[in-house]
């Protein structure tokens, strides 16, 4: 154990000294995307922060906050600033609290430094821009609010050379004015971007080279809502000339809108941020406005969409080209006017159309060939079958249900590869032919067919479930969910006799084998819902019931009392495999006379049971959570929405699935006719994204800058290589301000450290350390919302301790904050006692079950464990290569560190974390005796490069069945020798010449055969006997020592 006490930078004798240790704080990895920490107490709603790093060393921030003015809520302009260390903030100052300025709403403030002491502010009030100057250190008003007589929105300020530039938007164009004193402004000038369409939200800044940047958003398409991208222009002569506009985002129709750009230059990257907005967007209106369109099908990218038009055409729409290709099905075997379904095999580019009387019509796009499967073809379908319902097609295998005038249905499998037809099962049900509702889904294990038929006698819907084993094409079981079944649930959780199921409309979680089926009570129409049940090998099992009512499980629809009506029924249920979301459409009949019917659309996250969105065609804002508004045109198209289909394509942020919604609108065409809209929907306020570049040419792919999808207006500031951000977030309690910083850059806390202790473990345990931090200002206090340091000492933060002086520092400890406690003294500084552990601490606490390893090397298994279960990256370990192969092994519910011990010690190594936090393994010398000299790395081949030797003097191994102990104790040589008295004994003799003519020889005696024992008080008796032919006789000498 070593203890290092830090000498403060400013000692009592006022002499500056370097510390003998450094304490550095870091997250270890990049902190992006930001979690966000509350910047203010969050009492009132606050919006649109703007920040600058003032020349005085302070952060200066302006934003708007809701305040009460004589019982009326107004949005006022506020100012906050930090100390010169940029950690502690003063309380917010209301800059427009005086009469009559307080009786207005203020929006979108911006600011710029005015000299070394002040800041200039421009803010929007009722479409007009106002300016003022305040003190950067106190917030005191220097120049009162002044009307600039400029009509504009979304202003931005920046100083270029000796001029202040004010830029703003009006009617889709960008304008600017300049001033040398922030009082008198030039005439207005138009910004020439060379781009058409609307431009908005300009932002002016500069990089570290002095190059000026102008960013703005622009409408690239007049879709509903408009598609927007971010563009930029640069200037190297303080705005006299500008480069051509270039795009920084490349969204296409349906991807949403990139808005509110910002840019900052840290020492290593240029960071560009923007807000990604997504709402319902109309990708394409069909070119068949007077013909009914139905049965949409898409590929997994969502780029190829097929539909049936006018009951006779197969129309294929390519989103990438925007072109339709239409095929007249009457030229390929269609004689009836009724089509029942459409399916698409994306891999083989095959479209399959189900019909009345004509069986299946198949179109192969790759070869442009057409095929038919009916009662007359070879192979033939069932002779008595009339209606054909396609279920799915995959790898040229078609699953379909057909039925005729009898009460029997057949599930058939058509293998286009082998040109064969197999009847998987015949289903006989009660009820008339016209009342059948049939749907089938497949996954890797099952073929599931749900059938509902109306019993004319009792008027009760009887759902049937048929489950087939896909690998054998055999029926596993069928279940008739009759009256009294556990799957019939009414509002009071009883088995109502009039409960019904709409099995033709259900969502299918194919990966987990879960069916989400509509269930409704005929007499309690306000309590329709969704039943989820699991498909098993021998039976189905109830999972959960989702009521439409708020407060009863997940409320799928708005409260009927609020809309003065009742929910008649749920029209469609669709499950998205990518997002695990359930999409439900419902139809409501208003009770009031002359009231119009309404459609409601709900999105349910099945992972959290959270209803994400609820909206309607009549009032798009009343029940919307993540959709603040919908365009009027979209509201109309939702009115008669008939079909929904969702694809699994990955969105721009790789966090939300991109969903396609197909709607048919009777209201915009001749009665009984349809206009088809292809819509896409994702969360509005999909979050703040960023791109970065180190050369201003190549930019990284878009990624999230903040984690919350409801984060909005964001501003950036740079502190060396550290990125700091402030933004607002929409929450249930209002909109509030947040901040965060990238802690991958080191933060030096040495000047606050009073003392520290490091303990490097020699046993199977974590290395530990403790530090004491003095906080006279309270800036580390987690309850101090005016300090940006309040979260620095939270659990899990990485700490590096280095020892040394001005000649250099070397690693002494690397670990994480495990716990801490604070001592608060009246009128005194706060002392924080922080406990640290190295990375192995959690590995001694975390049990994991690994993969099954077969015929893998020891090294590959170890790397898999420490990366996939321990979370290490390649830069965090330096391990020896062990090529031995293990035939089979799996670790079940074992600590990660124990797994490493088992693997390494079997091959002569010991794992540990060093002072730099790197996982290493030292070799164990298995040949040494207990008296062997051990070195740190287990070998003495290069002793001078190793740690000091340790002589083992005692070795004990103890185990106990009762105490469940298996312990090895190894004790090394100490400074106090262990004295052992041995009886005197003859040690031997030496024969030879002891000297010649006053010469002498040296002889060495050892006290043990292994030559390791030392004698403390030896008694040595030497007997010398001489004799030879020249001197005759011999002499002896006895000496005792």
C-alpha cells in the first residue's frame, strides 16, 4: 500500500509547488450521446437556450422562461452567467420584467460578445426583432430593449472583423444587417444562396482557423410536411464573399426534416448538430385517383410497394425512382372482378395475387414470366375451392387458404421449386361461407391459421386456431375458443357470452410466436381491446389483455367521454418486428346528432406497454403525445384509412423502424372511389443528431448527440477538446433546460485533492484507492443546480491517479468511483471522501452465463468473455497468447473474474489489472520450491528488470468442509528473521593445500544443502592439520568462532 499526499498549488507560504500526484477525471469513453442533466430547478417551462464562451472566461446564456404576469402566462427573456471557471452559475435574471415590456412573449434569443465586459442580445417579439446590451458579469442592463424595426424570425448574431452581423429569415429568404457599435445598423441585404425554395434558421459562427460558417435549413421538397435539409456556406474574408451552398444532410422524402443547425470547432473536430423532426409524411399519392386500391405489400427496404388497383391491375411503385409499373391481370388469367390478397417474395422478386374463381396468379419480375395455380393447372389446387387467400410467400413457397360453397377450408402449400401442391389441413366450421374471416402467419417454427365464423343461431363469433409444424407440414393442434374460454375478457374481466374476436385482423410477432388479436364485447363497445397469446408446441397460452381505455393496462384509445362517443370497433392490428410496436386503428361513432365518425390511430410499445402516440382525423392534437400537430391534408387522409402495412427498414438514427402507412381517402374523390396515399411515420422530435469532421471535407455518418427523442433546440460550445451542449427537452411537466459535456477529455481535479491512498492488491481482489476532495465553493455538491460540476463525482466515473513531479508523471491507479460521502461543516468547506476500485470490482460481483464454446483456443474464449460480458475494448487489455484448444466448455452463472482465473491458472497465468487499467496476465512459475525467489512476472531470467525479490519462508494450505474454506497462505521474508536453533553437527572436511609460503585459500561453507539458510549466531570450530614428506609430521590448530 502506498500513500500519496498532495501538496496544494498554493501553499501557506505562498510559494507555488507542483503536486507529487495528479488526479484526473474522465468517462474513459466518449460521453455521446448525452444523457442530459438538469440545468435549472425546472419549476417553469424554459425554451431555446443560446450560449457563448465570453472573452471574460464566463459562459453567458440567454433563454426564454414562462412567467406569470397578472394571472397570464408570458414567455420572458432571461439571462444566466457562470463564474470565470465556467462551473458555477448565477441565478437567472428576467431582462424584460419591467412594464410594459413584461406584457409580451419573446422567442428565439441570440447573443454576441460586446467588448470584454458586455454582451449584445437580439430577440423576437411578435415577429419584430429587438436588441439590448447587458453586463456579462452581472446581467445588469446597459442598453434597454430597443425596437430594431426589422420584421423577421430566428435571428443569429456573430462578429466578423470589426462588424457585428445580424442575420434572420423572412418569407423563406435570409437577410442580414451589420453594425460597428451594436446601435446603428446598416440597410438590409439579401443573402444570396443560389438555392430556391424556403430557407430558415440561419446560424453564423467560425472555426478555429477563423473561417466563417453560415448554416441554414432549406425546403428540398414540398411534400406534406416539407422535406428539409441543412446547407452551409463559408467565408474567409469576413463575409465579403461566400462559397457556394453545400448540403450537410442528405435526407430524402419520407426521412423527415433536418432543422435548427449549430456548429462548433473543438481542438480536434468540427461538430455539426441539427434537430431531426419526423411526423407523418406523404411519400406518394397514387396516379389512380378514381379507382379503388388495396392489399399493399412492400419489400424490407420499404422502397418497392405493390398494390391492387381497380380490382384488375397489379401496380408496383418504386420509391427510389418515383415510377409506377402497372400490369393488367385480365391478360394473365383473371376473369372475375374480385381479388382477395397480394404477397411479395422479395428475394426472388415474385408477386402472388389471390382471386375469386381464378386461383393464384403469379408474376416473376426477374424473368417477366406469368404463372397460374388453380383447379385446372398442373399441379392442381382443390376442385371445390373458390376463394383464394394468400398467406405469405418465402423462397418460392406459397401458403394459402382456399374455400368454396361448403363449410370446409383447406390450407395448402405450393412449392414453386418442386412444382408441387400439398394440403396441410382441412378445417370444418359451423356458419355460412360468407361469414368466414381467415388469416395465416408463418415463422421459422409454425404455420398459424386463425379463422372466425359467425354462428347464426347464437350470434356468437367462435375463433379457431390451427397450428402446424412448419418443418413437417403436420398439424400440431387446433383450438376452438368457445364461450367461457379464458381468452374472452370483458371490461369486468368476466367471460361474457357476447364477447367476440376479429381473428382476420391480428398482429404477428413472428420472432417470439405471439399473436395480438382483436377482441371486443358487443354490448360494451367502449372496452374493446387486444389479446396477446403465445403459440406453443402443444397449446396456446394467454399473455396479456390490452384495454382501449386509459388507466386499464395500456390505454390504446382516448377516453370516449372526452370525445362524446363510443368506440365501435378496432379496424386493424399490425405488429412491427423491428420496433416491437403494435399499431392499432379504431373507428368511433359520435353520439351527438349529426356528428361525424372518427378514426383513431394508436402506437403501443409492447416492450414497455407504453402508448407512444394517439391521434385522430378530427382533432390531431387532442390525444397526441409525440405528434404535436398533423398537416390538414394528412388529417383528411386518416379519415377513411383502410389498410396499414409496416416495413422493417432501419431509419437514419438506427433506433426507430421506418413505418409505411397506406391510407385510402374517399373524401377527396368520387363517392365510393379512393385516392391512395403512401405515408411514413416516426416520432416527432426524433432527437438531436450530429456529424463531425477533422478536415471539413469528410463527415461522419449521422448519429444521436442526445439520447432523448424529445430533445429540441440545442446550442454548442467548445472548451479545448471538450464539447459542451445546452438544450431544451419536452416533458410531461413542461419544457426544461438540460446540459451535458463530453467527459472523454480529462478533467484535472488535483488542486481540490487533500490526500489520497492507493492499495494495490497481491491477492484475488480489486486494487483500491481513496481520495479526499475539498470543496470550498460547493461546486461538487450534487444538489447544487447552479454548478456544472455537481455530477462529476457520481458512481461509475473513471479516475486516473498519476505520481511524479514536473519531470513527468507515471500511472499509479486506474479505476472507478464506487461510493462517496460528504462532510458538511458550518461555515466551512465540504470534504468528500471517495472510494475507488479498479475494473475487476464489478467482475467479482457480476455473474454471467456465457456462450457454449467448442474447439476454441483459450485466448479466443478469454477475449470473448472480457469483451462481450466484461465490456472491455481491445485497447483495454494486453494478454499473452494461449493457443491450447478446449473441446467443450460453457460457464453458467459464474463471476467474470472467476472465469478468467479458471482459464488462466490452468495454463500457468494469473490475471490482474495494472496501474494504467490494462488487463494483463502474469506467468506463474510452477517449478519453484517454497524457498524459491519470486519476481513479479514469475520468472528471474532478467532479474534486474523485475520487482524486488521475495523469499518465501512459510507456505500453508488449509481447507475445511465445515467452513467451506479453501485457502492458500504464502508468507514472504520479513525484515525480522525467524531464528531457529540447530544442534551442533559435523559439516565435513576439505582436503588439499591450505597455502604455500604464507599464501591462503578461501573456502565457503553453507548451512543447508539448498544453500538458502542464513546463520544468525553461528559457532564454527576449525581444525587444521598439516603434514608432508618435506616437513615431516603434522601440526594441528583448533579455533572456535
